[in-house]
């Protein structure tokens, strides 16, 4: 069909996710821009947000079954079955889970994570630092989200300036 010029459209390729106990998840890490004059950055792994629902690739967005795609804690904590210990994991728990499946050692998981996160932090910072005011005593905290695809590749999803 014809697209109306006023329509908003999102075009994306859906990535087949690696699943934890049959459910989708994503990873949050934090980038702290501790100083803008001079530039000083730190980053650290944060936490794993797990969906409460078994993953079903054919579930359509906008339906009740689309909840399987959600890993957002704010949304999930209003749903039946919410338990923080099942919806939120530490990165170490994820590394141990991956290792327990025999797909990758925990050490290799962390090595791969460090390489992927450093690359994303470096590229996103270099491409966006011009937008930050360089003031003494100023800092910024940014959430950086990743998911793991079915081949255990870290895929950058988004930056969140209000984590």
C-alpha cells in the first residue's frame, strides 16, 4: 500500500535472541561520563532484565501475547508472576548460565562482552560527545543496552540518557 507522509514508520530486522530458560532478556551496562572537561569515562556491567514469559517467535506485537518480547522492569512488575529474583539477574548469573549450557565458558563470555561493550562505548561516545556541554563538575550517566543473539553475539540495542 501507499504510506501517508504523516505516518511514523519503524523498519527493523528482528534478531533471533539467545534465550534463558526459554525467555528473552537484555543486558544493561552503565557508562559514566565522570568529567566533560577533561573527558573521563568509565563503564561497568549492570544487570540482566529477563522476560517473565516463554518466548514465542510468532507472537505479534500489539497483542496480549506480545508481553514475551518485554524485558522492561517497570512494565513487568505490574504483571502477575512478577518476582525480582526471576526477572533480574546479575551478569555473573548469565555468564554461569551460558557456561552451564556448554555453549561458551564464563571467561569467554566476559572476554566477548568486554570487547563488544568497549567498541560500542567508544563509538557512541565519539559520535555524541559534541552534544554535551563541557562544564567543570558536570557528569552524565547513560544506560547502554545489549541483547545476545542465538549465536551468542552481543548486539547493541540502544543508549538511554535517563537510566
